[in-house]
């Protein structure tokens, strides 16, 4: 799949369950395309991406949000997918003339859900609002009073409201209070800093286990003793090892047997993933993000012939640990006994592992022109992302089985 960037960004409901993914895409040379070829570039990206990867592989059972240029809205270009589970986003720069209104009516009749992107209400846009299923409001484009005014106006229509670019817990709580139905942004990847004197026992146990796993000289028996102190974790580990993901030739009944079949590195990674998946009151997508980042960091480092692939996996996995434990990264890292390289990567994105993590986060957020991404071959970074998505999906399924 040459010359294509394609990532996804989660959209949450009020319970912080994933409702949909917005597909972020661009042809690598799109910025240099001659004027008037925007529709063709969009069409090429969509067709190639969905043919090579598949919509189910990208979004699973969730809805997919896709941005459309005017040519697709008015019917000049056919859409390369059916309306089932698709939300088409009408971009804010599309003029609401009769042709566009007719095109939206036709898309709606074909089963597509209609979203208005980066929307600010104006009476001239009423025909679009009356046809829309969902309206996206960019928090960065409005101050608090303007946001409240927009919500009050739009409550008079039969539309769902989506707050995008939600970056803090406070913004999320405000939008919930105002009645928004869906939320998009990276607030869940940031810690909700709480004033407290001590870490809760369950989080302390996770920290102690993660610290023990970072000891390069840890013996299997010592590691087994640490894991056995958590009966639930021990049970889930064995269920995980014996799941279809690994298809081992015989049933594994002990940690030592698991290490024999899979190797200490793989078992340690599995235990870290399981320990982090026990976080309470956190959106499940936070674990998905950590899994995708971990594997993508490892694969990207490997394909680029960088050293310390195992360290890159840990950096990706732990990049959301501050949000998972609601502690600032600089305060929790001393408890983990990590190497200076990993600490530096997590805190400042410096060093080899830090540069890999910066590129992975830039790709995840659709920041295609980020200097961090330019350090790696496009073919490598694309393949690492899609392989990481597939791997994370397999891990999720195996965890649920356990």
C-alpha cells in the first residue's frame, strides 16, 4: 500500500466506551497535488486503504467516521463503501448550496449517517443541521460562553453533539455537563492529577510488579513468586498463554513451562500487559493505545535496525502509565527502576527509544508532517502501525478469554 498514511482516532460515548473511530488519512504526496485533484487524492487513499486493509480490521464493530470533499457529497465521485456503520463528515469549508443539500439527502437515503465537522451555527446552515445526525464542535475554536451558546442553539434540533479536541479531564466534565453525547481527543491519555498522600494499594501492587519485571537479572522462580502473590493474575496469565493466540503444542500449567515455550522476554511482556489491564475506572481504549504503541515502537525500531527493541516495547507500553495511575510521569518513574534511556524516552522523547515513541505518537494523532516521523521510512512506519493494530486486537481477544 504505497504512498498512504492512514491512522484512526477513537470517539467515546458518555461512559468512555469506544463508539467509533475517525479515519485519518492522506496520500504522502497530496500536499503537492495540482489544484482540483483533492477528490481524486481522497478517493485513491480510501479505495487503496480499504481494499488493502479492510474496514473491519480498522474499526472492528464500531462506526467509522470519514471526511468527504465536495465531490463526494454532491455525487460526482462514488463512495468505495456501503452506508453500513459509516458516518460521513461534511467538512466546514463546503458551501451549503442546493447541490450540497441534495447530495446530503441522497447520502442519508443510502444509509450513511451525516456529521457536520468543526461546526459553528449560522442561520444559513440550518438546512444542513436539519439533515445531520451528528454535529462536531471544536473546543479550541470557541471560548466557554460561545460553547454554551452553540449547545443551546443546537439543542433545538434532533442531532447528537460531539466535542472534539477534548484535551483535559476538566473539558470532558464540562462537555458532559452541557449534554454532549460523544467525545474525541487525547484527554484520556493524560493523568487526572489528584491531591492525595499515598498511592492506593492496588496501584502500588501494580507498580511493584512492573518494577520487578524491569530487573534484567530477575530469576524465573523469583518472578513466579511475585506473580503467584496475585491469584487472579496467575490464573489470567495461564489462560492467556493457553489461548488460541499462541497455539502451543501442549497445555502450559506453570510459569516455568510458559518461559520454556515462549521465552522470558515474551512472558514478561505478557505479565506487564495483564497487570496494566487491571486498571480501575479507566477507558479500555487506554490499554489498546498502550498495546499499539508498544508493538509499533518495537516493530519500527526493528525494521529501522535500531538497537534495544525490547526497551522500545516497554517505552511504548509505559507511555500511558501516568494516565493509568493518575500520577505525573516524573513522580512515578523512580518507583520502576527503569534504565536512564527509558526514563529519558518517557519524559522528554529523547534518545533512540524516545525518537521512536515520538514518531509513533505523531502517526497515531495524524501529525504526518512531524519531524519525528521524517526520521523513518514511510513503508516501515505504515507497516508497523497496521501490524501493531492486528497484534493488539489478538491480545485483547486473548485477555477477554481469560
